C-alpha cells in the first residue's frame, strides 16, 4: 500500500455531536494544517477531500490539480516547511511536486490526520441553517449523496484550481490551452509555442517549451522583477537578515543585489516594471534570463488579436505559432457556497486577516493568502489562530471575545502600507511581516487569556 494511504478510502463517522463538529473542506497543505491545529485545540471536525489522498495542488493525480511534471517549489525548503515538521535533509533545496506530495503524506501520518477525512468526497452545497449550523451536501466516490449538519464550515480548497482564461479577439487555428492543461514537456514537441503570461509558472513552462518545442516566444503585458534561485551558492530566500528594514531601505538594498546577480532584464527585451519592487510577486527563475540572453526566447508584447495561426501583437508585429499556452493565473473559486455568504467584494472575499468573517463565527476561509516568503509556517499560524479562536469562544476566552469585536469592525488585510498592483491575484496579497505579527500576536493573546 502506498505511503499515506492508510485509511484513505474509508469514510469515518462523525463522532462529535453536530452542534460541536466543524466541516473542513480540503486536505491540501492548508487543510492539513487546519486539521492538525483543530486536533490540538480539541475542536472536533470532519474533513472532505475530492482526491484519493492528501496534498491538494501538489498531488498531480488529484482531479483538480493544476500541477505539471517539471514543477518545483519557487521557495527553498527551509523557508517553506512547517516549523514543527521540517523536510528531510535529503530533500532537494527546491523540491519537486513529488517530493512535496510525500512531505504532506508524511505530515498527515505523523499527526494522524488521515482518519479525519472522507476521501473521494465532493462537497456540492453548503447552506447555513436558520436554527444554527451548516447543512453540507456531499457526494462520495460511488456517486451516492449525503447531507449532514455541522456546527461550522472551514474552507481550505485552495486558490489555484480555477483557470483565468482571457478572451482573445479573433480565432486561433492551432492549439490553445491554459497552463492548467499542461502536464508534460512532450506536449511542445514539434511546435512553435507562444506562452502568454510571465509569472512564475509562465516562465517555468516557457523554459520547458524552449527545450522541447521548435521555438518559444513569451508575451508579457508588464515587466517583472527577476530573482535568481541561488546567491553565493545558497538559496536566495535564505539571505535576508533577521532585522526588519523599512520598505524604502529594503527596496534599495535588494534592488542593488538584483542588479549584481541578475543585471538588466531590459537588455534581453523584457519590459521595465511599472511598479515598485515587492508591489507584485517577483519571478524566481534562474533560467529564463539565461535563455533570453542566448537568443532561445523572444519576448513579445501583449496580444492584440488572433488570425488563424498568426498572432498579432500590440506593437504591430506578428508571428505564426502552432500552440498558445495562457499562463494567465487562476481565480478564487468556491463553487459550493453562495458568494454573498463570503462577504465577496470585487475579486475576493473581504475577511478579517483574509480568513475570518466579520459577522459569523461559524465560517472561515483558510489559505486565501499570498505573500512573498510566507511559506507553510505562515499558513500554519493562520490555522492555529482560527483553531484557538473557535476553542476560545467555546470556553469563554477573553481574547477570543476581543478578536470577535475587532473583526466585526471592518476589513483588515494586513498590507503593511504596501500598494499592490491592481490585479485579481493580488486582491488577497499581504505583507508577510505585518500579517505574521498580527496573527502571532493574537495566538499569544489567546494562549495567555483567562477564561
């Protein structure tokens, strides 16, 4: 039996009374962190996972995984791992998706989390009851539907499964796919490829297309800041100092370092960013500039229109392609719940610290958070705060009541004064230091407060 599959296919009966037990959707890294911390705080729950195993996005065999075979972490293992469950020493500095899946299987086994999940379970509807609690309807792997009542709902089904596919003027005669449909480099064999979008996935996939296709161009709407994976032979994200610098000074110092190790991407045809460093997620890639500098990649502007196999660009140029791959990101997607229940505004739910509903204490969204360098530990802290808050409300913890008052007063995203660029994927971006301080302060208060 594969590691991590112990009990994975066996539905577990809910042992707690409905008015006590929470429903937890998702057994990816965020769902696992939530499950672990709920156990630690004595909050009963029942987990639901669509796939047959844990790992979420990192389980390439999961029904809604958007992983591809050559994918690796863009942050190093020591800056990404859970603090109380470090990755093995033999794990690569930038682990592959297979190493990450194994890590999450080990995590689930170490904290005995498998027994708490229904696997192969698709949550279809979640509705609040007028008399309190939530009615959850789900379908098991046999196709049978079930409805159960729970005290509350914890949503941790991830943020990278619903493709954001742009609409293009005109028609393309070749193959047009989203990055979510990409799995193997051999998909590029014999093809002239255009990758649209130069985020981290777009640049990674473009490198695959360079190696396996006939040619590869990269269409970019805006410029990016590029960060190498290694500096002085060590992972670049481990080089930061322990002293928090003012953002103006950090930008100045880090900008100088990037010029030393990256140079000027504009000389390879990349557009200059129209925003300040850290106002969007940087691209962590050591190969894309290398290939651009060697003439293996041509940088193109945004697409104007499609005409057969020809793509016309905004600068008036054009070229012919056999495949277009849109690495244009993902949309937040919670299909089993009404958007209004999530206090959805604009591109994302407006929740206190990106996870707590302003008016409800029985509804939480976990993992709807991005920040440079946040890692799994930052998300574990979010889960611990929520678990301690739920337990604190039940025990009459004074700090929990204080948090309830704070979250009812309005939206707090913890940006630390940063002005992130106006894109859907940045709608739930936070400043790492600001966010972690607010969350860990609340954890400390919940620990210290008397009932």
